[in-house]
C-alpha cells in the first residue's frame, strides 16, 4: 500500500477544512502554481508563438491523454484531451450513431447526469432521422438492451448516489445485441480502478476537474477503441482534427486515429495545470486508491449511521456497487450541508434531498472522516442547520 501522507502534502488544503467535495472539484495541487508561473514566463512569455513547437503545445492533448489512459486502463495513443465533457459526449455519441446506421435508439438511464441527456436530445433532434432517446431506470438498462439500440450511453457512477454500473457486463451485453457502448467516466476516473480496454468499451469520455484535480474548467478526455479510431467520423470536424491542419485544405480529412477527436486550439494553459496535477498520480496504483477509498467510505457510513439516526443512506451499502462517494438523505439536506460547510466540512447538496460526500484518498485520512462524522452529528443533534441563512440557496449548489 502506498503512503498517502506523502500525497496529502502535495495539495493545498485550507487550514481547518475537511474537504469532502473532491468528487466535484478537486483541490489545488501545490505544484500547479509554480508550474503555471513557469509556463507563462518561459513559454508564452519568451517563446511566444514558437511555443507550439518548442514547448510542445501542439502535441500536449495527446501527451496528457496518455497519462489519463494509464489511469483508466487504456493503451497509450487512445485518449486525447480538449473541450468540455459535454462536447466529448456529443462527439462520442454522434460518431457511434454513424458507425451503427441501421439502428435508431440511444439507450441511457435516469441516473445519468442531465447534461449527457440534454446533449443527446439536442444531437438527435438536429439529425432528424427519427432517433429515440430511451431513458430507463438504472436497474433496467440490461434488460432494455435489444437489437434496436444503436448506442448505449451510460455514466458508470451515479453523480448523486455513487451507484456503480457493471461496465464489463453491460458492455458485453451491448455488443451481443450489436450496440455500441459509450461510457461516461466523470465520477470514475481517479476514483475507481478501471480497465476500459479489458471491458472492451467502444467510447469513453470524462472530465478532469473532479477526482483528477485539474482545476475549474480543466479539459475533458475522450477514448476511442482502437478498432474504431480510424473509422469514427467526427461531426465536430475542426481543423486541429484534420489530417494536415497546416495544409489549410478546403475539405476536411480526419487525422489518423484518436487525433481526429481534437476540434480547435487546445487550452494550453489549462492543460499545463492538469499536467502538473497528474504528476501526483504517477506514484500511485489505482487499486490502492480504490482500497483506501472503500476503507474511508465504510468508516464514514458506519460512523454516520451510529451518530446520526435521522439520516438515511442514499448510496448502495455494498462497496462494490459504489464509486467513491456516499450520500445521505435528509428532508433539509441543503440547510444541513450549509451548516456543516460553515463548520469546515465541505460536501455538497444534490436535489432533492441528498448530502453528498466524496472520498479521495490522496488527501483524506481516517481522522478527517471521524471529524466530519462528529461535526455532522453536532449539526443534527443541536439543529444548528435551522436558521434562515442556511436555507437560502446559492446559484451553484
Ligand atoms: C460533471 C459531469 C458533467 C459536466 O460536463 P461539463 O461539460 O464538464 O460541464 C457531464 N457529465 C457527467 C456524467 C458529469 O458527472
């Protein structure tokens, strides 16, 4: 087992805070500031436009993609960075539909993150080919896979409850039925040990500002299985995904392999910060992270169930069916969470009644968990949440 006290020292964590929201926005790696200053001065400042070649900006989306690939169980050269996750969902789904043109159903579930469903709705409408987005309950996905399904588009770990789908099994079922499997790993990458190549996933997408600590607005990633990498046709056919961007041809020709999933100019500054954040992951094995995350989550669940009888577990009890977050339900979940945040324990609220807590072994230990449980119990026992200031909702919850 790796020494997590060493990784903890690599993050800037405000004094007195127990941060249980790294599933939504990871904390700042200490190295990010220094790395960014250096990049601004030496690269942008001194190299100016030459930086595209001399500082490797142009190849950065692939190089950073290779670092993500290691964490999700994909081969080098199969992942590329850029844009936001919503855009990557669009790219994966539109390419999948073109690869399976005889079919008309996109299958997803009600545990998916709304943006993924909105993107699918917008795409299917603009295609005007009679596509149907079929949204079933998470438990019904397997039975809903049939030979009408062109693409199954599923988020592996539910953003509210942490419920985890069986990626390997559902992908195999989708393939048996002739459907393409698209997985959103937003709450999986950096949270659980993944083997997307072993699970034979067709497309995978994810963001990097959650468990991977790339900072607000950090660029997203997309994976395309090698068998499709030269066949997937990008619908967002931008010049950086062209086979020869600097030939300035008038017609689009996709670049070989995963490069075609690039769209426009990459966010070099954000990729530099993300690259610094990924250094922390170099020393860890995802299996250790997963084992520790289960230990922390189990301690939290046991502690809360003993100390806070008013709360109801909103997550699967079996750790193998959960990602790295736990939610508890309370009729005044928003106010309770605000009172808890005011006391230094930061989690978040998800409508209608969930308090969500993320467990991130790189910078959390058992003492943090115990402290969070004790403060939560105090907030509930003494009804500290029941004041007007804690009831008024902010724009971002
Ligand atoms: C966080 C999250 C998103 C957010 O998408 P952005 O384009 O990065 O804002 C989308 N889908 C899922 C499943 C998420 O968890």
